[in-house]
């Protein structure tokens, strides 16, 4: 089984925030589900909600330093990596105390120079979403580094399929796709076009309509995640056996008729 994992070339990130209702039990449940269904990383969002949003409506979703330590230990026990989108300098220090391997810069933070410089100075794997950044006009926001991985993203919850202009990942600086569409078709299309990282919100209640947890509707559940993992591993095997042209034609057929 470990050998099979090492053959995988696609990382799947299960974004469990803010769909956890502010419940530690739900966070742990989602971590176990994500692990079983094949995610490589589970991810939180670390912020001071009053400072970020200007009100107290999301305080119940805030993760404290002690809670982060508890969640990190739980992830270690169950063999899955914990990462986070971090929105202020203090919370970077929290993650460094826990020796995080992977950091996330959210699209709304790309132009926060002080925060980005601190995260990038750590020289750890850093994933950057560009949903709120005009990459077509400005190009990549940071100097090229091997540890920076950009995700194509549309910052709408949910995102219409018509809004997706999926790049050919072998021809651009993007490494993967952060998906806010309903269902998993866009994730599969991204894989077919060479994405090496797939990030998607995770929820056990996709029909919940709560203004402070707007990503439920465009989340994956455990079954969806299993499907993404299965297709990802299958694509990887096929890609290693056949030419790119044949592979892309095969994936188009699967997406149309599968």
C-alpha cells in the first residue's frame, strides 16, 4: 500500500474549513473521512474573524492555538498532513511551532506583502490560490521558486462551469486547481489537463445554506473524494503507459460518456 502511495503524482487537499460548524468533533470526523477517502492533506483556515471580516458572525469558526495543536496531533495519529490558509503573522508562528510542512496563501492575501514575505521566507512548500489576483494582466505574483505552487481558481461560491477557463497545466505556471464548482466534473477535467494538486472544500451537509459557511454547496463529500482519488490514480497509471495525446483523447471520452 505504501508503494502505491509513492507512485501517486497528484496531491488532493481536503478543505474542512469552514464547514465544521465550529465543532471539534466534526473536525475530527472530517479528518478521518478525508484520510479514508484518499486525501493527502486536510486544511484549515486560521484567522481572527473579527479582524478579517469586521464582525462577530464567524467567531464560532475561529481555531485557537491550543485547538490547532490538538487537531495537528489528531492528524499525526491518523497519518494525514495538516495544512492551513493563514491570514496573519501570529498564526504563522503557531504553525511553525507545530512544524507545518505546507502553507497556503489564500487569494485574498496575495497582496499582503508582509504576510507573504514571512511565509515564503520559511522556504517550505507554499500553495497560492490566484482567484482574486489578475494573473492574466500581472503574471505570477512572486519570483519563481521551486517551493511555490500556484492554483488556478475562480473566487465564487459556487462557481459556474461557464466561468472556468481551465489552463493546460503543462503549459502554464499553474500546478493545480482549487475548485468551487458543484460536483467533481471540473476536478476531473483539471486532472485530464495535467493538474498535480486538487483542492476542494469538504462537507457532510452539502445542502446547508449558511452565509458564514458558503462553501457547503460546492464541497465534496466522502464519496466524491473517493471518486477524485480513484480517477487521479487511474489517470496517473494511464499517463505513465501512453502518450500525452492519446491520454488526453481518452480523458475527453471519459468525461463525455463516463
